[in-house]
C-alpha cells in the first residue's frame, strides 16, 4: 500500500471514514488484492456508491 501510506484519513464524528477516503482506501485495496478479494471489494464500492446516491440531497434550480 505504498501509494496510500502517506495519506491521512479523515473521520466523521461517529467514527466512520468520510466517503471520499473510504473510496480511496477501497480502490487501493482493490489494486493490491487477490482476484477473489477484488470482486468482493468491487461489490462494496458499488454498494457505497448506491448508498451515497440515496443520501445525497438533490438541488433544484
């Protein structure tokens, strides 16, 4: 994880990684994992993207 080791992670007040850092971490893990693990991590990224879409407020112009 050399590309990730120098980056500081940001946490929410409830102890979770902020969504942006969660994606950075998952993308790093995907690149460096075994193929079977990569598939599971990709599924997690997809679920995270769907969850973010549900909680993101819509702005009407």
